[in-house]
C-alpha cells in the first residue's frame, strides 16, 4: 500500500492537485445547487462564489508550476549532484498538515 510517506514530491503534488480540482468542482456545483434551490436565474450566486473560485484556481495553477518544477528536478537528479547539505532526505512531520 502506498502512503503519503512513501511517495515522491511529484506524486504528492499530483495528489494535492486532485484535491484542489475536487474543491473547485464542488464550489461550482454549490453555485448551481443554490440557484436551483432558490429558483434563481441571475448570476448573483456566481458573483459571490467568484473570489473562492479564483483563489482555488490560483492554487491549482501554482501547484501545476510546482509539478513542472519537481518533474524537472526528478529528471535531472540522475545527472546533477546535490549541493553539500542537501544529501539528506526531506523529513515530514508524522501528523498534522504543514
């Protein structure tokens, strides 16, 4: 079984992206559910959800850039040596969100 602790940085970022995309889809779904429940046809709910949607989308785009960076790092680690002091694996806390 693959756990968070057994994954590469790239795999962790890809998993994080999946979470953010799900959150974005949920935000969009909520707008349509509110409109339908209130029998509204205007876009007032969309305006209210806009800032949250934008924040989530900005996060997704930042993660996309980080994924590209990690992919570049992974592909170059076989040809580049790490600088002194960077030879140790990254340790993550065993509990809580960082």
